[in-house]
C-alpha cells in the first residue's frame, strides 16, 4: 500500500488531470459468488458512463479509453480478486496506479479531476506496524504484523544473554549452604537465570520500540512472571500503544498469532481514535484547537488551519463527494486524515455529524 505521504504525492501529481478512480470490494470467497465483483464493476461503470454522457459529453471518449485501461488491468483475475479490496487510478493515457488492498473498500467508480482518495484512507491503518511478543521466563517469540500478515522476527532464549556470567554461577568452594564464602549452587543458578530473563526482556522491549516507532502498536502475552519483568521496562511514551493479553502463549501457531494481533490492533486503534476524539471535543467546547461538524470543519480547511481531519466510516460511504472534498483540502495543506471505524465512528457521527478536526491554531474571537 501507499503511505499517507505517497498517497498525498500521487494526488498532487494527478489533481490537474481527468482520472478514473475505481475501488472494488474483494471480500467473499464463496464459490456461489464467483465474479460478483465483476458484475458490480460493470454496474458502476455503466452508471458513471451515463453520468459523463449527461454532464460532460465532450469527455466520453477520454472516459472510454481510461475504462479500457482499467478492464485490461483486471483481465488477469478470474473468479475472485486476490485481496480484500482493489484500487486503480487511470487517465486516458494509461494506468497511473493499481494494487490489491489488505482492507475492504466500498465499490466506487468516479471520473473527475484528480484521483478519488477518501476511500483509500481507510486502509492506511494496515500500514501501521504492530509487534506481538509471546513470553515466558526463558523464551520470547517476537512477531511483526503489517498489512494483515505476521512474520516471526526473533526467537530469543534467556540463557543466550548470560555470556560469561554463568562461569561465576559456581562458588569458588563447594558448599551446600549460603554463607560468607559463597551461596548454594541452586540459588546462584536461579539468580543468574533471572539475570538472563531480564536481559532477554530488555531485548524484547528494544525490538518493540525499534519496530513500532513512531506510531506502531505492541501486543504482549505470556506468563504472569514474564510480563511482570517486561511491563516496568515499557517507557511511558509508549504505554498508550501497548496491549496485554493473558490468553496468549508461546506455542501459538502463525495463523493464531495473526488473528490475535489483528484483534489487538483493532482494540488499540479504537483506543487511539477515542482519545483523539476526546481531545478534539474538549478543545472545541473550550473554543480551542478543535472543531466539530461540517460547517466549522470546512471553514477551518478553507483557512488552512487543520492539523488532523477526522471522518467517520459512515460519513465517507454516504457522502463520498463531500468526504473527498474534505480529504483533498486536507492533503493540500499537509494535514493528517483519520477515518474512524466501530464505536469511535458512531460517536463521531452522533457528536459531530461524522466530521471534525484538530487544528493547528485557533482564531481569536473578534472584539468590538
């Protein structure tokens, strides 16, 4: 997938051209639904062709050439699309960008100036890396999850972190008791195993920080003993991006890790969205750096004061033109864009009609 910056750059490069934007929902692998995506595409293409013929008949030929490029790009797909979604942007000269998506998108076909980018925003959260660590006191498995797939990046053992320290685990004089000249061998072994565990957990923490910076998530699970060693090492700056799950264990298969990580990512994403919405709401009610609702948000976009644009999933789906206008304006001023899902999306709908913004600065009220 494109990053947010790459998507903004693509928009800027194409905003002066006529572009055919196509989004397809690739969900559903039931044999009874073979090529459903193609029937939906044909329907959307027919409807858009009718609109172009009525509103811009002089562009029908250009639209037709762009359509042929799209159909040729899809020619290799038979029963089903390979991903959860698919997107392409085409001009009359050819395909400018096309790819399968790891996130579901609504079916949409639009011929207009510049690419339609609002539906793409929903999938950007799939790019956020997430690290999952499965732990006990002697072993740690670390996974990196991105774009719906997990891979094991480290399998750590506590004893490998001891090095030469184990040579000192044996007292200089044989003894079965603790005393001034030494300690019991079992006590020394336990102490040095604890050192190995601590060093292993520090490596897990370092890996999590390295792989998730600056905005990724961290999911950890395993024995209470292991989590008790790791949790105090997590820096406060990272705490809101960390989730603990007691039902995770070292022997999980890769598909099980992917499922658990996807659920964890969704929970952390909702937590992050709710915190952002709370911040914007408080600032808006205090006449600070926040605004709620279409009128106030569009005015802030016009004045180039928006730092982060917030849209609900329902707003994007039911107001595609309005949503794209807002996203376009946000991109033009290098603002971030977040599309909320689930409960945060419902809250944004209820409190702000599905659109709000965090602002770079507030405008002081005029004084008489």
